């Protein structure tokens, strides 16, 4: 795996959840000051923005920044936490904008583009492209603000992403992803046919014990984070199947590692074993057909096709759909024709 492909794993979480029980001897203090003193590296401005977005709860009720904490208060705060240790250089790169307003932008990312810079991969990312796209907005041009990530997709996965354009939108969108009220649907081509053809895969996902560059499933829950993937077979093509996956959680490589663990790796997924001929015959003609398919789609066959969420300001439900990219649509059609030719 190339170094630039590790960015999705190496980056920190996109939001963090903190919980505090106020000490019995605590004097009354503004909650923004209280939290700023306890959360390392967080500014009072960020705490106030979280409060304005309803992301600070005291005894299960949202509070404003001027709320004064009381002994034994139970405080919870959700903070968006985008990586900020690498300078974002604006770059004039092509980016497919599906929707944009004053608060957010929805893009359709091409396969091969990393979402955010990381060590070993400082340029050519979606964030670099968006910094250029936003260059005429005052806070972006001065470097005071940068595009706000609330979720990611892998470098070699294509499809839809929403990015916040201000702190308020970032906080409101982060809460939706944290509370799992967004809708995300993926299309994947996998080896074999899952049985049952519609079901749910549940298993903690964490870093692989032997290879920290990839992930693995810990079914006993001993490591990793809770992960749930719902799947449904849409089309069976003998040795491969087109499936739909809905994410209940959003862990790194979740669909890829869950499907591999279930015995159905994504087609041509190098990290999880899908780049080998796992189903079919030993005939030379078939083997060459599969190799030709691999050449058509030199990546895992995964596309983030639909995305829905509530607008952070208006509250209106927004839904977006993205057509399958040419490489994935082409390889699916090639499999259809191959299977039809055998009948």
C-alpha cells in the first residue's frame, strides 16, 4: 500500500464526544470557560460554536455558552475535530460540485483522490481543491477557516461527500453523523452471493493486529469500534453480485472489511483479498476475462451513491444521488454480457 493511501487510517476521528461530572466543590463558572480549561487544545470560540449548535448538553438539555455549571452537573459535548496540523494549500483541481449554498457543499468525488492531506500526501486532495474553490470567501482566503469534514470516503472509493463551510454548519452536521440520522447508501460489486441475500453484518472494526495499515473485524468486541452494515443483493451474476450497503456506523474501510469478513470481498480490493480470482472456473478464457475486468477498474468496486441529511440551518431534509462512475458501470456490464453469453 502506498504511503498516501494511509491517510484515511492515520487521521484522527472527525468528532469527539466528552462527558464530565462536575465536582461537588466546583464554584459556579461559565460552561465555555469550564470546558476550555478541561479539553486540551480547544479554543473558547470552538466551545461556544458547539454550544450555539446545540452540541453541549447539561443533564440532557442543551445550554448556551453563558450557562453556569453547578456541582454534580453532567456535561456532554460533541466537538468536530478536523485535522488542522497540516497547511492547506489552495490548488486549482477539478471538483464535481453537486450542490452548494452559504453553509455547505456536496461533491461527487472521483476515485483516486484523497480527501484530506496527511503526512506523505500534502497536495492533490479534495481539501486542497475546495480551498481554491472557496478562495473568494473572506475567512477562507485569510486562512482563518478551512472546509469542515464530517465524514470521509477512501481514496479509491468514488461518490458523495458533504463538507461544511462554516463552524455552525460543521457542528450541526457533525451531530447528525454522530447520532446516525444521516442516510448513506453505497453500491458495491462483490465476489460470490451473500447468504442470506439481505441482512446485517455487525462486528467491531479496528486496526489489523499484524498489519496496521488495514482494518479487521473483532467479532468478540475485544478491540475496535462498534460497526453495523446493512446489505441487500441487487443483482446476481453467477460469480459476482451487485449489492447495496447502508451504513449505520461509519468506520474506516467498514464496508470493505465487513464484506471480506463475511466471505465476499469487494471486486479488485487489493487490501482485503478481492484482487484475486475467488470464484469461477479454471478455464483460461474465464481467467483472462477476470483479469480484463481488473484492468477496467483498478480499484475496489465501491461507490457512495446516495447521501441524505438535514440542512444545518433550515432543517430541510436534503437527498442526493450519484450515477455509477464509468469504470464501475463498465465492469458490471461486462459481467452481465459474460453471464448472458453462457446461457
